[in-house]
C-alpha cells in the first residue's frame, strides 16, 4: 500500500500489508520519494519476496 499525505509537507510512505498482522512502513517518513521511486522500490521488493503486487 502506498499512502500519500498532501499539504505543506507532502509525505509518501510505502507499506507492506500482511494478512492478520497489519501494515509495516517500509520507507522512512523523512524520505521524500517520487511516486516513480516508490513504485520501483515496491516492484523490487515484490520480486525479491516472490509475491505479486496487488492494485486496489
């Protein structure tokens, strides 16, 4: 899951969601990543873990 907080300080956070365990943030809140960089990180992690990326 990718969460966007818009406002004076834009924040984007990439989360790993585990069924029954909740969401784990994978990026630091002080990292100001572009949507493209977040997408690349998510794809690399999914490839490493051999799990699909789900789009909602």
